[in-house]
């Protein structure tokens, strides 16, 4: 079973907030103690963190669920509940986070980049928070907010300076094993490499660059033939493309035709790949019979070592040039819009109020208690939801839904004291 996984699903569940406490001070010689219920703790968040020590998404293949800790409930005597611990989920550097509809949410290309996958629920306030001149003995508290829960799609795009591109069995794995410490599987049959490998090349002057051995491409890869899209994805971030052409006389295609097909596939997948720094190399020169007409810059043999030193130097030169011209990959995050206000929409015969503040005004309240229900209505009026409903065209008697609360609209401002 392969130990390299570059696509997976993730179910992130943030912690639920703790409920506020309903409590009253009870001490000797204190006839009427006031409310002293503490607040509930906030639920923990789920964060995705790019970690260079993680090589693939293997940890999520059989266990996609990640849950943060819930907040503790509040207690009497003003004791607040403990907040739940955040959950940090390490992912490989180069991980792209997508929503289930394919929308890119984050691209974690630098070690330490973080993305909030699920936000913890807010803890409910205890009854001591609702003490006022008008309400001297509040007998209700807020419930804890339920933590966010959702599925995400993770994709890994390797970060390498050089990508080795070529047909299957052209000698890419042997080459990376000669120029770096990487030890990929090597055999004399096509498609030996079924997963990418990274190798670090260290020059005599201390200069380093990373080379990726990409599984062999075939004609039609840009259209998804075989595992084309999965393989081509790992070429996207490479600064330099090292195109290997098979010089062996028994190769399926002549070198010039190999180059044409490979460039066509790269251009069809991402046209900008054709603008990258490119080094075209003739591989398996030890098998070539006499002079071979091939559009190559260098000829090498990974088996005998012919041309390997020159290739290392040429790739280092290309990487230096590319690094100087292209900036370091920068994190970009497409934030999910989090509505802190509200909006009114019409769904059939019912008016629906959406938005985080509106939902919190309702969801944190214990709607089974009349005094808590009154508090929820006061919050709704303070937010101006009643006025927004009137402006949207709501009529007295129309059904309005906010979260789990359904009520009839009344065209008055109510008492907000």
C-alpha cells in the first residue's frame, strides 16, 4: 500500500461552547443572595498548520475526523468554565484547502502557515450577566454555541525547484538517486514510479535545491488520462523543468517527438508552464547507438554517470536564475465570508433572517423559558431586525424564522428598555 497520499477529505469539528450557569448566592445570614452563575468556556478551534516534517496526507486517508475540545460549563459562585483547547492539525507544506464545491479557501505554501478550518462555539453567559435594575433575579442563562462542523478537501502540490518530466521508464528515478540522497523504487519496466519523490541536491559551494521525481507522463495526461492530473499537479510550483528525452534506440518515439508531446501536455494543462526555465536533457545516453539527432542541451547516463556533474551544475544555474526572477511562493487565503450582521431573505411564504449575530441572539437562548425568550426578542430588536423585516416588505402576521425560533412578525418597535 502506498505511503504517499496527495488527496484526501477532512472532517473538521470545532468544540462546542459550554453553557452558562443558573445559580444564586447561598450563604448563612444572607437572606436574598443575588445571581452568581458563571459563564461557559469557549469551544476550541480547529487549525490546519503547514509543517515541513509532514510529507503527505496519509494520516487522513483512514482517519479523516478531527475534533477540538468542548468548553466546560459555568458553575455557581461566579466560576467560569474552562475554554476548550484548540486542535492544531499538521499538514504538508504546499497543501491546498478547498471547500466541497471546489472553491479554494487557503494555500499553505510556507512552513507555519495556518488556516482556521472550524471555529469553536462561544460559551454561554451565566445568569449573573443578566442582572439589571428591572431584572433583579434572572433565572436563565445562555446555552453554549455549537462549534462549526464541515467537510474540506485537501490537495498536496509539491514544492520543488526542479521537476523531472518525461515519459515512463526514461530514467527519472535513477537520475534523482544519483544527484541526491533520494532512494525511489527503480526497475526496468514502465510506471515504476507511482508517487512523487523529493531529493535535495547539494553543490560543492553549499548551494542547495530540491528536485522532484514526477511519475511518467503519457499522451493525454492533460485530459486526465491515466493519473495525469494527479501527476501534473506536482509540476505547477516547480521553478525549473528538466525534460528528459529517451535516447535509447528502442524508445517508442524519437526524441523530437517525445519533446513535442510532453510540451503539448504541459501547455494544455497550464500554459504558463511553457514559460518556465527549461533544461532539455537526453537520457540513457549509454544505450544510444552512434550519433542521435535530438534537440537536447545535455546528454547523460544515470547508470554510468556520464554528464551527471554537468547536469547538476546546469540545474543549479537555472534554479539561481529562476529564484532571482520569481518571488518566493506567498501564502494566499480566500477567506470565507463570515457575516457578523444579518440579512433578510424570502423563502416561500416565510421570512428567514440569516447572519451570525442574528443566529447567536436566538441559538444561545433557552427558548423553553419565557424570560429567556423575552431576552431573545429584545436582542432581535436591538439588532434592528424588526425594522429590516419591515423594509423588506414583511406584514404583520407573516412567519419569521431565525435559527430554531419561528414567530409572527409584529410591525412595532417594542420595548427595548
